[in-house]
């Protein structure tokens, strides 16, 4: 049917063209259209004029419709809306730009203005709170975060994380911990939260809770393997100190770094420490920092001989220059036995300057001045150190060799070494070899 209509229309158009071409305008022609009970009669010229007029009216109508197109009105409305939003966001955008440049006051003022706009977001409040924190205005940043939580409850965790972070940065550790503990109930595996919680526990010396947190820190890879091991070692050292403090914390220091404790208290504290030490991983028994910490606690309990054996045991597992030096620095009350042990180390380590320095100190504790001098001189020949220069210098001065002693002490001062330990010095009547 559609094809027939198109064909008929084309036939009429062709017929009109032919008629006009052959006979118009000498013969205007005649057109009769009958449809049912209706007929339509006209000349070809009149039909042509009518068609031209109708076509013109349609073009004019289409022009006006395109000019007042409702979709164009909608588009124009959207453009005005975007322009309005752009204007309203300018305060927020400018505020954030000032924030990145560290202009805290201007940033705070602009971000607050942006909060009054309809499309203000939680970013306005978070950024403004940070700017207020940088200005040292605690009341303002707390108030801004509280308002943010009321207006944007869906971002509760982010808002409170920033609150905890700002409390932490302000040194308000208890407040920070309270917020984090509440957040942890709903976001146990949040990496940022766990990282901040670890920092808070460390600052609060809350080693028990930090130890309980370690599995989550490891699971979420908050710390790499090496850092995780460092935290574990720190926890172990703090646990040792807690055992010592719980046993002797109420006892006064005797002024020499030793705790004045009764036998029963010292014995129970020592037993607790030894029990903990026996459960330590094997690597801890030779770790420089852990061994040093443990032996310091033993010395405070007047357990010097035991402390020296702990160092000997550590060195038998792993040779460590710092522990070798420590072995001669402090008086463990077993210098005669220590000297024999240290001399046995000399055979496998004949060129160890630190060991020779330690042997010199142990010789002095045994009042073997000549042997001490030889050890010091050999240590200096192998690897000059401030401590060796200082020890030899003050020994020679006490031996009456003032000029030589001053020379070595001058070298000590030039190297600016560590403080020398308190060692016995020879009197004139004691100078023996």
C-alpha cells in the first residue's frame, strides 16, 4: 500500500511537470480529485500557488518551533544551573587551593563560606578542620568534624579517622585511642586505622595491646617483615622491663644504678626474668639490643656474674663488636674469670681491636697495669679508636708517664670518643706487671 501511494504521488508530480512544461501558462489546465463522495476541482496554476504558499507556511512554522524549542529551553536551564553551581563551588575550590599552599586562614574562611551552598560536601568540613588544626584552633576543628558527622553520617568512618589523626598529632593520645577503638569495632581490617592504632599503642607504651594487634598488622601487611620483627623485639624488651619494674618499682635506687631490693624481692624478680628469657626466640639471645637491655636489668638486681655469662653465651652464638665492648665496659663482679674467657677469644680473633680494648680494661680491673698497657697499645696499632687512646692516656698518667699520657689523651679529645668507664687506676705503690 505504501509503495502504491508513493508511486501515485510520483506519477502526479511527473504529470504536473509535463503539463506545465508543455502547456502552461497558455492553458492553465484542470485537476479533478474524487475520493468517495468528495471531489476536489482546481486549475493546475491554482494548485501550484497553493502548494508554494503551504510550503512557505510550513517553513515559517518550523523556524519558529526551532527557535522556541523546549529542549533548547531545558538545555539553557541546565547551563544556568551549571553556572550557578560553578559560582557556588568557587569558594570551595579556592579554599582547597589555599590549603595546598599552606595559607591556612584564607583556606578556612573560604571553605566555611562554601559550606553554606546547597552542594557543599564533606570535603569542605574535612579540609576546614585540617586548616583549623594547622592554625592551632582545637575547638574549631573538633566542632567542624562534629558538624560534618551530623550532616554526612554516611562518611562517619572517614571523619572519625581524621579526628583520631588530629588528636594524635596534637599529643592527645587517650582521645585518639578512644576514637580508634570505636572505629576498630566496625573496620578491623582498615589499613590506615591499624597503622595509626599501632602508632598510638607505641606512644602509650601499651605493649600488651600492641602484641594483640600484631596478627592484624601482619595480615594486612601494615609492616614489612623486618619492621614487624623490630616491633616484636621491642615488645619483648618492654615485657622484660615490665617484669623488672613490677618486682622492684616500689624500691628506691641506691644511687649507683642498682636497685636496693631485699633478697626475696630480688629472687622473685630474677626468677620471672629468667623464665621469660628462656622462652625467648633463639635469635633474641644473641641480639645486641636485647642482650644489652637484659644484662642492664640483671646488673640492677646485683646479678653481675650472671649478666656477664649472658654476654658470653650471646658471643658464642654470634660475634658482635658492640657486645665485646660491653663485656669490658661495666663491672660485672667477675673480672678475673672474664679475663680468662676474653683471652680465650683472642686465639680465633687475634686482630680484633675491640677485643684487645676489652682485654685492656679487664686487665685493669684485675690491676694488671702492664698487661693492660700492652693490650691498649696493640689495639691502637690495629685500629686507632678514641676509647683506646683515652684508656691508654689516663693509664700512663697514673703510671707517672705524664708526657706520653697527655699525648694519648690529646688524640682521644681530637677523636671525641665516648665517655670512658670508671676503672681502677694504679697508685705508685701498686705499679706491677
